[in-house]
């Protein structure tokens, strides 16, 4: 990949002519005779297609294969919006305005340029830099690569595009979609009010204000003969909503996954893991699930059966039964690889069930942790029979008592490797982890409506937001490591992923840097996240830091379990809104630039502002976003938005604030989620000022209505209600009236 964008490789599209138009679709032709289709894909969403079957009206080569592919990127391909086309003067040149209410896509005919407008204000426009290519192709007669270049305003931030531990703003970065190190996801957006998604499995390079050659430009190069781009207009929350409607939304995680996880230590067996889990329970630290380390717990053997690793699991039923006896769920590592030493390798190669090299033989991959360092071949999951086979075999494993499968498969697949459906190179590198995770989730969610299950994975790929959660990042056991883990969660959420787990420390890094203070701050951040996991490693367990720190850890974990109904309710909301559990300031408050500067503050769902401590000391600076008032969960005091305060915060708590107009529904304290009463999952409700919003809570049946200056809530029968200062609560049968105190 070149270090900078070479505009000389690309021929600009010099002119367009209008062919036909309808409320949903407008067809153009370029000066080179290329067909261009612009669709009103949805309200605030414009689709620009060139060289695609939809644009040309001709079936693409291999279109039958694409239509039947297991890795379709779009959950909704048809346009559902409407637009009006107007001829217009665009920068002194003829052109068109494609209007959807307050949102407008402006197209200049000569030379071809694009501009997006929201409520009359330009939010994105093709680059005016003559050294760049506003819109062009590498070869007009046979396009193989496309380029789009846009101007960035001074100081404009760009968010999304995957996971980053460095900054939430991706400006001055290069992100390459098929490089595992880029941790890439395909959605980019700006608080100014625009978003961009390139719909392809081929390699996409995002150069976002690179100081070396285009500090004021966002350059996108697409290594695909077909250009298919979606442009979004709106606030970031609206963009995530439309993006996830377009590309698919999350399945439902299980209730138990919201509890604490415990991960196996290296060089230990199931007995030691069960012993540590039992200690946690006996010492009053709740835990719900255990997870085993790689390598894979089973492999394909005779008669295409999955057989457990006899050395680690001599009696799988007995091992699983021991954990079930402790009311613990089990996550075991799986892997779609076939060891070369296995007698099944040659048989599967003959069946054509493995990815192949340039000679047509099965590709042999070097060892990875999941294969215990041994060489292997990969099941060709683009082959529907293979995909179904692996799904059904994993389903059988889960019927034996495994509750979830962990699997990391995102590594560099060489360009010469090919799948049965023709995928190779960047396309295969992008598609393979997506296929593996979809297969595992379908196995976990078998016959459940709505689909519910857990796949524990670090892999990132397009449509990753269809899975309920993302596994945590391994970072140093330092204050900066804690900050990195928070950035990873917030950038993943800003890219469309609903939930990101947090590890409490990392056994892959030196443990001596983990102090009692840092451990408790780390644990507090994990408590106020979607999922958290402990490590069964001496030096990273809650009782390893002294009695006082252990008592604080117990208090924090009580908070965690009381928060579960709220957190699960927020994830259920993600399936309706596309918004993640942890929401950055730029995502939640795009019109408040001062809030964006506090990048590690975040909203946990819609109701809670969380301010993690990421440096030593009890003094923590908090900025309250404008337009809201905020209530301190620790003191009940109210703070106006647009102000900054410094709080003295002990090690048993974090600064957490309730958003005015919202409610927080809490469950009971418990040792595991199996103790929850499914008929009464809630214990009490906290009010932050007069409630005007329906609360986020699992299986939500609580509704709030306003009338004559009071709020009336239904669904709070039998719950303890804690009003904020100045409010009174009166029960009226099945209804609760909340009004100003007289």
C-alpha cells in the first residue's frame, strides 16, 4: 500500500447527463458512458452506485454467486426513501439537487462533484484541491479502483471506522479495511452531520486528514470495479440508526452474559478454574460464567465428528457438570481449522471443503494459539454445505453443555488463497471472520426468537454489529492501559457495535504495575460497561490487594448486578436504535464541542453519565454537557449542564450522574443471575428530576406519560421509588403519579 494517495492514477469523472428520474432513483451517464445510479435509500440516506448491477441494469459476472452468498452486507437492499430532483446552478456549473426534506445531495455536472446539505448548511463536499480527485476511477474503460476525496473543515473530527486505542477522533490516521492491525469497521461520521459507508468486501483505504499529503481532506480509495457508497445526513445518533437499519442490527445477548466472567489462567486446568470460581462465590464476589483459554477444545476427527481434546477434557460431561453444579455458564474455544496431522485433513481436502492455494491444494496455515501452534487448513465457510456442517456440529457441542463459544480467526490470509465461491485476497480476509462469527451465533441462537446467544470474539468485520458483543482488548496494566481499553470500547460503539466487554487487567502484560488503586478504578469502569471479565490469575483477583480494597470491590460488584436490568435494556434498545451501550460525548452531544474534549467520559445508555478515573488520586474533573441537568448518584445533588466541577471520589465509587428527565431501574443484589426472580427482575427505581422518558430496562413494560405538570408511570407496582429532591410520589392503584412537592 503506498504511503500516500496518488491522484495521477485516477481519471476524474468530467461530466454527467441526466437520463431518468423517479422519486426513489435517478439515473445518470458519465462522459465515459458509465451508468450512475443515485437512490433515496432512506430518509437522510443517499446511495451512489457506479458499475453495480443496479446502476448498469445488467447482471454482474458472478452475480448469481453474490446473490446466494452467506456474507451479504445489506440487510435492506431496496430503497425506501423518496426525493425530488431539481436542476440547479452548482458553484457556477449546471447540476442537480436531490432533495429529501431538509437533506440535500447536490451534484455538479462538470466537473463531477458532490455536496451534502442539512437544514441549508453544507456538511460535506468534494475536495476543491486540484491535486486530488473529487470522484474518479483508475481506468474508465474497465474500472478496478475508485477514489473519492472530500474536504474537511478546520478542526473537524471524524469518528467511527473501527477500534482505536489512541484517540476517538480518527483524523491523521490511515485505516485499511483488510489489514488486521487496522481494526477497521466501515462506517465513518462527523459531528458536523454527515456519514459515509462503502458497501464492499474488497479493500477500502481511508486516509483521514493525513498531514503528509492531504491534511484537510478525507480520501477514500475502493479496490472494487463496483462503487457502492451510502452518504448519510443527520446527527450521529440518526446516522447510526440508519446505518444499522441498512446493514443489520444486533441479536440479543443472554441475561447471564451480563454478569461477571472468569477467564482461565495459563497452564491451569478445569479444576483450578472451578476452584477460583468457587472462591469468588464464597467470598461474596458474584460470577456467572467461566471461559477457557485457547487452543480449541475440540477438533474434527473420524466420521466428521467434533471430538473433545482428551488431554484437557478427559471426561467433558464430568467437567461441564462440575461448573453446572456451581450455576456457572461455560464458554469454550472453537476453531474452524483442521490440523494437518489429522487423518481428516486429506479427506476434507478431497471433498473440496478447505480453502485452497494457487495449485488447488488445501492451503496450509502456520500455527496460531487456537491450533496449539500446529499447522492447519481452514474450513471453506463460503461453501454452504461446509457452513451448515460446522454450525450443526457446534450446535451439538452446545447441547452437551457448552453455553458459548470463543473464536478469534482474523489473521492475514495470503492473496493467493481462494474459496469455493471465488473469494480471494482482501475479499476473503474480510469475509472469513464474518462468516465464522455468523455461523457460531446461529448455532448459539438455535430456535430462539428473537435470536439470543453469545459469541466471544475480538474479530472486527462489516456487519459486526449484528452480533451482540465484542470481546475486550488486551492492554498494559497501567493507567494508560485503562484509558486505551476505554477508547477501544467507545470507538467500537461509535462504529456501530452495540456492546464491548472489559477485562479487569491483562495477564499478557506485567502484573507488578497493577496497584490497588488502579485495580479498583479499572473494576469500576468495568462495572459501568456492557460486560466484564476477571482473570483467574494471582495478582488480578479482587482479594489480591488487601482487605480494604477487597471490600470496595465487593461494593462495586453489588452495583454491577443491580445494574444488569438497565444494561440489558440498553442492549435491547440497540436492536431498535443502533446506539451502543457506551456512548462517546461526540456521539451523544454533537453540538457541544467542549464535551468532545472530555473523550473518556461517556454515557452508559441514555440515562447515566460515567466519568472514569484514569490517573492516580481522588480528585476527578467532570464536564456536564450542555442542555441537560445532571444528578449525582452518590449525593443526590443537581448540576447544570455546560459547567465543570472537580469531585473528591473515593476508591469505592466513580462519579456517575443521572440525566434529568430519566429513570434508573435497578435489580436486586445477587451472587449470579440465576438468583434473579424472572417475575420480578426489578427492585427499585431512581428518579432524576421529573421523568419524561420511558426507562431503559430489560423486557420493558414501564411507560411514562405527562399530563397537567405531572408524570404518570405504569409498570412500577411493588417497586421502591426514590424521588429526587423536590418531587413527591403517590401511588394510584397500578399507576404512580410523580409531581412537584407542595
